[in-house]
């Protein structure tokens, strides 16, 4: 379930009522004056750690556990862990309850990891015998060979030559300008179905509130939901100590003391706007004067992330290429919402004593407000996201993967999972082709464009001759070649992914793209790819908790 943003929605409604004529062209200073009049809506009392809330959410989790609704139980236990006061037994009990779920799921490595967390977090001695019995059972099960796997077989890792300066990207890819689409990636060599051409980690993520209890606030990794909380606030969790420390150092130190207020004003994926700004401030070592000197003259001037040396990435260089990016999705409604969001974020963050100590002069505060808007425009074009209805959204801002433009008829698949963005070739790409992914359901999922926040101009949505040609090709009747028929009926269960990979390649070669059979096959292939990536990442996560647990295993 998602939580409504009542204060922000109220401000939007009051603007529409009081300022309808200023919607299109008003300067952001007008927005600041307007929103400041309703500051009481933004001044929500902060909610902190609270053992009573920890107990409540644990009881909700216990009820779900008894009904074997384990996903719901994990979500509630994670909320309980977040609310548990430091050094209280409720933190340890939360980890122990989580270990019971992992034991039921056969995730014995993760169960042991949570038992270790419980013992290190003041788990009460009166309950220890039950925990020790579960620990012994986990070890016995693992000794009997009942692990789900800790050794990944890298089926979906980069399998082509890599760019020496960008080791997570294939060699033979460059950036190019594509008119209204803006920047994009183009192939300088042929790629075939199944080629993994990008495997990028993103250290800039933002999550909706409900999703913050199932994925790392720093890298986006779900880590089998076995997360640890921020030690200061109740709102975010992390896949490990390293991410917790890094997020606090880079961005969360600005969010933590005003997090309740932020939850009331963060709309859609807008939270990436301030996260990019504070990422930049940290990269400038909190030197606001140096940041001001650089940012305003270089906003949206254009940049090419592929010119960076990612063998030793410099956060300041990464910030600069993101800051310089030209937005390519401008419209009046978006601009209006960006200005409202930037103003609301500005007023909330100015309630943080740390922010007040850095932005002391009027010029510095004006810079912060205008830079938030600049970063809102940039991130609205660059974000890669995954949205799952009531499960909320995850948005990532990787400098390279964000270059890939949208098409409802993509030639690559983007898999965002476990803190990484993998780009896998779907249908053969020839030298000179633009590399295109889908931000929403593709044509084989009967995509009608309704979930996109911009006007799509791809071949599927084109109403001119190119679109007509594509639609005629889709309706054309074709006969399977003998080679495709053999692939269709052959192959065992363990070869399913390779089988569908070869079949997609053959169907595309034989002219079946974009026919019905091609669409049905691609859909199956995509689902199998996604499942394979998730399974491999789960093995890596089990190996990670096994390593953290040390002698427990």
C-alpha cells in the first residue's frame, strides 16, 4: 500500500485554486513565496524511534507469519526493526522473528545471519533457547546439503569484450544525439540476442516509503529483505553496514532529521531531485561557494558520461556529467510540478540545522532552490525506475544506463535488480542501430502508452508511414523455418533460457519481428531472463551473508 502525500496534494490544490494564471511562467521565487504561506502543512512533527510502534508492527508481522503470508510478515518485521530504539531488546526480537521466516522458506544462510544480528542486538536471554535451537537446525540443514545455492553461475554477466575505460560496458558503443530524443547510445558493431552489454551499479537511488522497508536506500538491492535500519531514523534500511555508512555520508545526513516531513512532500520519483543535489554538495566537500561557482554556468550544457574513466570513478566527475545533462521531457505540467516539489523540498531541508549551517546567506539559499529545480529537470529525463503498483517505486540514476532511450519496440531489455542495471540484447542489433529499451510495457504486452509521462515518438506510436509499415509487418503471416521449429520443440528444462535466446535470434533473422509469434517468444524470454538474474543475485546474497556470518557457518 502507498501512503498518500496529503500536505503536498493540499498545496497543489491550493495553487490551482489561488494561482491558476501563474501556472506556466511564474518564476520559482513566486512558488517559494506561495508555498511558504502554507508552511504549517510542511512542519509535521518528526516521528522517531519508538518501541511501542516496534511492538505494534511486530504483532502485525506475527499475524501474517501465522497465516504464512511471509512477504507481508517480512515487511512488518522490517518496520518493527526500523522503529526499535537503539540498544532495546525489540531490535533483537525483530531480527529473530525474521530468522523464523527465512527458516520456513529454506533460506538457512539468511536465517543464520539474522540470528547473528539478533544476538548482537540485545536479544533477551529468556528467549535464547528457542533461538539457539533454530540456529542448530539451520546448521544441520546446511550440513545435509539443503542450501538453495551460494555459488552463482554467471549466465547473465557481461559476455562480450568490454570498454577498457568503462569495464561494466561492452566495447563498441558510443553516445550520439538523436534530435528530440536527446542523447542516446548507438552500436558501433553487431550484437546478437543474449549479449549482456551493460552491468552498471548505481549509488544514487530513491525509494517510495513502502518500498524503503524491502530495498536498500543507497544501492537499491533487495538483499532478500534482510536489511538493517538507519540507526537514527525509522524510514530507511540498508543491505549492509557499508551502504548505511555511505548513504549517511553522502545524502542521508541531510534527510535524517527531517525524514517525516520529506515523506509528506515527496511525490512520485521527485526525491531524486534533492538526492542528486546533496550528492553534488558532498562531492564538493560541502564547499557551497565552489559548488555555486561551477553549477549555475554549467547547468544543462550537455555532457557525455562515456568520456569518464570508470576504472577509478571520481564522484565529482559523475556529479558533473549528471548536472550538465540536457533534459528532454519538458512540458508545462511537469515544469509546474517540479517547481512545487523543489520549493517544498527547499523549505523542508531548511529546517535541518546542518543545511542551515551550510546555506547561511540569501545568495546561497537562492542557489539551493534554483539548483533543486535544475536537478529535478535533469532527473526527470534520466531516471531508470521500476514500479510495482502498491509495492511502490524504485528509481536509480546510473550515469551510463540512463543514456538509453525508450521505444515500445525495444532491442534490449533492462533488468534492474539487486542494486545493478543489466542491459541484455533482445533482438539482433546491427552496427549503426540505436540501442533502445522500454520504460513501460512493450508492444508484446499490448502497451498503449498510458503509463509513460511523455509523448512517445517510437515506431510503434508513430502515425505516419513508418508506423504504418511497422503495423503491417506485425500483421503479416509467416511460416516457421525448420531451424526455428527444431528450437521450438527441442531443449530440456535446464536449457530453457538458451533455447529461447536462440529462438528469438532465429525468429528475428527470419523476419518474424514484430509478428505475434515473435512477441510471444520474446515475452517468455524476458521473464526467464529476469528470473535468472534474480536467482543469480540471490545466490550472491546468500554467499555475502555467509561471509559476514563468519564462523556461524
